C-alpha cells in the first residue's frame, strides 16, 4: 500500500519513536514536582521549548504545549472572545481548517468576517489592505498553507499589513511546519502546530503566544502548568518526540530536499494533465506546498468512488480534510475559490510525505489512468 494522505496524518518516524521510548524510560517525574524526578522532566520540557523557539525565531516563553492544533486554535478564539470588546470583529479566511472556522463562528457569530480569496486560492491582499484602511478588527487569522489544496498563503505580507495597523495576527501553520522552513513564524503573534503532520506522535502540538502582551486566557482550567495558561500535566515524552521529528525535518529542509520532491510532484501533474486532460488541478497557478495535489477528477466521477478504487489498487488518497470526511456537502475551501458543488464533489487530494519516492508518484500517475479507464469502461457497459 502506497500512502498519499500525509496531510491528514503522517506515520511516526523512527527517530521520533526512539526519542519517545528513551524519554519514557529515563524520565518518569511530573514537571511540576519539586524533587529531582520533576526537575529532570522540567529540564526536558525547557530544552524542547528552546529548540522549537530556535526554529521559529521567538522566545522559549512564547511556547505553550497543547494536545494538538485543534486545542491551540480553539484557545486563540476563546482568548479573544474573553478579551475583545463586544463590538470588535474577528477576520479570518474562508479556507481555514474546520477547527478555526467553527470555533470562530461559535465565539463571534455575526462579528466574524470572512476575508475573500482569489480563484487561485490565495487571500485577497488588496481587499484586506483596503478594508483595514477603514476599520480595525480585533484579530486577523489566515493559515500559512491550506490543508486541502496546498496553496501557500502570503502570511509574511499579511503579518506586515497587520503590524502597520496594530492588529494581532494569528496563523495556523499545521501544514507548513515540517514541510517548509519554520524560520520567521515566531514573528507572528499566534501560531499553532501539530506533531503528527510531520512524523511526530499524535496528541501533541503547541501554541506560540506573544508573552510580552500578557498571558493568554486559559481554555483549560484546573492547574498552573504552562505558566498558568494551560492546565494539565505535560506529556514530556511526546513533546520530546515531536522535537526529534522536527529537527530531522528542518535539517532536510535546510538541505533543500523539499525542492527535489517538488519536482517529482510537478512531473506527476504534467503526466496527469497529459493523460487526463479533463482533470483540473486546483490552485495550479499559485505557489503550493511541494507535497500536495488537489484534483477535480473528470466530470461524472465522484470523489468517494475514486478513493475506494484507488484504495483497492493499493494507493491511499483522500477527498480533502480528514476532519470533514463523511460530510455530504462539498468542501468549503473549494466553494470559497468559486468552484460549484458539482465540481467540488469530484475533488481528490494526493498528499505525499518525506518518505514518498519519485517512483511512488510515477506509479500513482499510472494507476489513476487505469482507474479512470475502469470507471468509464464499467459505466459504458452499464448504459449499453
């Protein structure tokens, strides 16, 4: 079975497993305890915090450990719901992950405003600049890279615009971190990330906060862990494991290994367009993550049927975000880009990982053609 669903989750890499096992064996104390066992655990947390801060370019005190990006993103929305005045708006893109979109809708309702995106899936910077010249939201949130299409958002430019108007900026960097350089993310006011997207364990993530502007309002209560802003005993082993994975990924990125993998993805897309000219590659004109291809399959081909057929052929793909799989309605991301429901229902996402080879991409291209022929051959027999 060849795995092409890394944007949903990635297998735990060997170095991360070994780091988890070693930490579990050697560190048994609670980081909040005052004895030596607790001190060892606290030291391991500090080291991990320093490493992550070093990659991102922020201070270790800015890092809060969470159970994952869903908790981190909910924490941001919860914080601003408690600290903004009753009239302040929150602006986010309409292509955000469901955990951002739904928590923002829950906390802000009619005070939530969606920033338009272009047909290529990129945030409309002209609209943002024009609107900010007239009014000021309490928070702007735009993800670093989209989980369904892989389209990279101009988060550095948005950060600069937000700074010029003194508006806090939040970016969900879940799909960015571990695929692109983390450097510079620390300049953003709030940043979320999750280990399982880049080879770390599930159930651990982080939130970067602006410590100089005061503590964030806790989402979880019941303890003084994480300097009083996130209750709950920290999972030291998974935190250490996460940083072990990220260290490997950052090294690969520094050696430009992602650039070569981007070439493999581009070659796949060219072959796909040649073999299936009716297929549409979403966001093809925009900068995208090197690992992601979102494709609208030929007309009449439903996405779930494609995923099932590919699975039987030995390839794991998806219909989009794992957090929306099973819903009947088309992707809100594709709708925001202007695609009609009849088009969006044909979307299939292929997302590779660091372990994916050029041969895997080539094999995928070949099997897609076979599945397409089988689907339409079967349809022709059914209508004969």
